[in-house]
C-alpha cells in the first residue's frame, strides 16, 4: 500500500515519521510539490493515503485514486482540497490545526515588529553604507485587531498582552472564557477595523472571507495602521492593497501568503512599505516535525487500524 507525499517539508528534520510508516508496511513515495496530475496519475491507482501541501485534490485526481482512504493536509488550510467530493467518496480529509500555532504566531508578531520599526529598510540602508535615522511606529501599548481567534490567533493575543496591547478580536465562534481570562474584547469587524493599529489575519479562505479586506475595508482602517496576513492570500484583495499602500490609505502591510504561489513577481514587491515572505510562517524544525508525526498517526489509525483519524475536516 502506497502513501504519496507532495509536501517538501515532510520529515525534513526528523525521519521518525517515515520509519513509522515503514514499520507497519506502508510505502512512502515522495513527489515534487508542483507535480501535475498527468505526472501524478501513474502513482494513484495503488495509493491509500496522501500527504499534501498545496496539491489540488479535486474530482479529477480522486477519480484516478480508487483505493484512497485519507488525505492529510501537511498544515492547516484545506482550501486546495475538495471537501464535498472527498465526502461523497468516503475519503477522510484531516489537517493539523495546532502543531505549528506557536511558529506562526511568532512569525506574525515578527512581521508586526518589522513593519512598525521598518527593519527591512533599516537593514538594507545600513548594509549599503548609510547610517539611517528611521523614526518608526510604537508597538507597546497599541491596539491589535485579530481576525480569527482560533489556535493561532489566541497565541498572537497572548504575545500581544506581553506588549501591553489592547486586544480586539473578531470571530464567528467566540471562546468567551479565553477572552475574559486574557482581557480580549470581541467586537464587530467594523469596530476592529476602525480602532486597530495593527490588524493580523488568521482566518481560513472561504466564500465569506474571500476579499474580506478590499479597498473599501482598508479605507476604514487608520492611516497609521498596518495589515498583516499570514492566513491565505485570497483573504486580502492584492490589487486593492497595492492601491491602499501607494495612496497612503494605510501605513504598511506584510504578507506571508499570496493568491498565486509560488509568487515570483508582484507589483507589491516594489513597495517599501510592504514586506513579503514566501509562506514560511510555520516552518520551524519543531513545528514541521509535529505536523509530520500527526499526519502519520492519522494515516496509521485510518489505514491500518480502521479507526477514525483526528481533526476530520469533512464529516463522513
């Protein structure tokens, strides 16, 4: 029985997940992250499980994989997996919602600090022989707005409290006990948008959140504010963000995610008040190892022990 993996970071720092698969008689086939369906198809007939990063798992792929029992997202967001078709075919889809929460929260807060203190510009100018006097923005004591107070959003909130920040949150599912214990205020998205000095996005990409931050919403932000996106590219309208940054509607922004990835060129990259990174927020040794272990645990539970895996995204 074959396991296909198209996530380049699977078992990158620890080969224990591979050994666990081998110990129960499962064969792991590592394939490139950008492999197309035509090249992937010859491997699908005997495949019982897939570990994917950004591979599109759609009806066409599933039609070529008659033995497939489970698709494990090597991460959190499952917008590249057709949950409806997998449900119809009785194929489990799982993700790993909390294994990289600390890594992503750290990264989100690092982008906040980099934006506020204009570190990329300071570093570049210093290296080229200048000695810049950059007067930047404060973070301590400011207001942060968190869109999506889930596993990652909560960790960002805890870090923000260490900076004595006022924490506003917007989420359809409210954890009121956590909010009360950590002095977090649940507010409407308009109240959050209008009052935050920093807005950080931690929401999945759904029809409701697509283009959630368009030009009209950015116009409601403070002119001195910053927008941080480490969720999914489509949550922010990139053309509108370019317009907002060039017209001074907001002061700055950072994104670890883009609508098209890999993103080798983009008009936003030319802006000094925009910080781009290459979808690396969750890439730490500890986080990647944890994600791999949980994927393998789910595969063995489902394929070998005929049990329900954990963190099922498409209720069968």
